[in-house]
């Protein structure tokens, strides 16, 4: 039973790596930090990340809703935070999206 | 694993406004057997180090400062650059401007690779600049800074006693005999792995007869 779920997990990870969602190197670093003394490290970090991201996304949505005018500085700040945490966890695709978003902020591109 | 067991653990203060990065750096440092304290802002870092901001609303705390610092014994500060309020650079400057804290090595981290920022930090006194995400290989770079400052701090503390606070002279002679015993052990180890820097030798010439063994 356990072997199956291990294999499933391995497959899932591999597809995330291959599709560029997850940065293999960074995620592996996280896994290396997990050991017998800290068996749930990865889980804890990922959970924190989800919670943090949910909060950030809410803030971003709110900021986007205040349309006239769009507060690009605020949005850029949120994006910086989001990008930072995505980077630390290896969420590669998300990090790239953040970078793109920040470019839009920088150029004042509301449509983007 | 217990090679350096006789020497007390190095204490690192990690400063980052991001919870995830704090968790990560804490884990990285603990894995490398350092004692870690994390705070989420520069002002809390200074508070922990025993240095209050001068224009704060809490003047009564300033008198307590030096005691706290000495009891806490932080050997290295690693801080994020981008933080609201006080940036990592501001924190670096405050530490380097403080007579009691300026010998503590400071490392700056940032997710952004901005060369001008990096050189500004290094010129401001930062020992190293790490790009995020920080890896285990980066953390291993901390050790030489910690090793160098640990023995420097002990010497500097003794020098300060002699030059400044006369009432502490009584304590310092006790410390001297303790350090003498300790540094005998340390000298043997240091002979193996130390890259000798002039900073270490200079204060020792102030009168430690033990030094000749070490060099």
C-alpha cells in the first residue's frame, strides 16, 4: 500500500518538475532539510505557503478591484512578496508569472 | 558529530519579514547545528541585540541594553534586504555604527540580483551577500566568519574591560583565567583549520603568553 502511494507521489512530483511548475533543485533542497527530527518540514512549509499565498491573493484581488486608479506600487509590493515565497518553495511557474506581473506594474500596464 | 561540542554553539539571529523564508533559514541554520533566533523586522532585531532606536517611545529600556546583549551573545546576523520599515541595509548600518555590536558579522540576503545593491551592502560592512533562495551551500560559507569573530569577541571583550569600565576589572581577571584554559584547547583545533587573519593576532599581542603556542 505504502509503496503505491510513494510511487504515486514520485510520479506527481516528476510531472510537476517536467511541466515547469516546480523547480526540482529548490524543492529537493527543501526535502533534504527534512529528517527524522523534523519529519514534517516540507508539509509545514508548503502549508504556510498556501496560507500566505491565499492572503496575498486576496489582497491583490482587492487592490485590483480599486480600479481608478490602479495602485501599482501596492500591487508591486504584493507581487514582490509572492514572488519571494514562491521562489523559496520552488514554485517556478508562479514565480515567473509574478515577474511578468511586476513588469506590467512597472510599465503601468493595467490591461496586462 | 560532536567534534566542536566543547565550544558552545554559535547563535545566529535571522531577520526576515517573510514567514516562509524565516522558516527556511531557521531550518537551514539548525541543520548546520547553529542555535537560531528569528525575528520579523529590523527593529525587533535591534531590540534583541540590546540596542534601542534613539527616537523610540520607550526611553526606559535603553539603560538595560548592554546587559541584554552580553547575555544573549549573538555571533552572526543574517538579514533580508527588502523589509518594510527598516531595510536590511539600515539594520546593517545600525549594527556597524554601534560600538558594542559592530564586530558581529552581518550577512544580507535578497531575492533580487542588483549589483549596485550588493556592492553597497558589502561596502557598508556586510560580510557576504546571498541571493535567495538560500541553500545549504550558502550556509556553509558562514562558518569561517563565525570562527573568526568568536575568538575576536573574547579578546575584544577583555580589552574593553581594561580600557573602559574599571568596576569590571574584577570580573575580567576571572574571565581571563577561564579563557586561558579554554584557549589552550581551542589553539590546538585552530592550528588545523584556521586561515590566519591579522585581526586575530593583533589583540592577542596585548599580553597573552599563550599565543606563542598557537602561532
